[in-house]
C-alpha cells in the first residue's frame, strides 16, 4: 500500500469533520455572523430604551397616584398612549423609534413579579 492510499482515510475524515463542525457550529449559534450580531445589538438597544420609557411611565403614574391595572386587555390604548408620550427621542431624532414605543407598551402590559 502506498503512502497516498494510506492517507486517503485521514484526508476524507478531515474534510468531512470540517464540514460537520461548520454545519453544527452555525446551527447551534456557536458562530456569530455580522447580521445576527447587529440584530442582537439593535434588540438590546431597543430593550434598554423601552426599560427607560417604562420607568418614566411608572414614575409618572406613582406621582399622579394612578393605580389602574395596565396589564388588562382593555388598557391597551392607555399603554400605547403612555408609551408614545414617555418614549424618549434620542439626539438627532425628531420622534422616538417606533420599535421602542412598541416595546415599551409591551413591557407595560406585563405583570411585574
């Protein structure tokens, strides 16, 4: 048996192993692509701004003595209005990001534990 013939199983194993690791790595999110990283950063940015909006709404409601339950389905209009009012427009923006308004309204609709 020549050296070339003896090396074939090792070469094929290395090639197939590399392909398998690549497939498993991407499917298990072990490899972060630019697109997924940008999406995660944007999501974190929106969640942070929505948390600030929610805190502002709660502070306003506490100061006003408002004790209505915003988690009820019928309170969705109030949640949306609070979110539109208290979502902060960042410098250079005319209005707050609609994604932040939506996330703030969603956070206001969740029961706090």
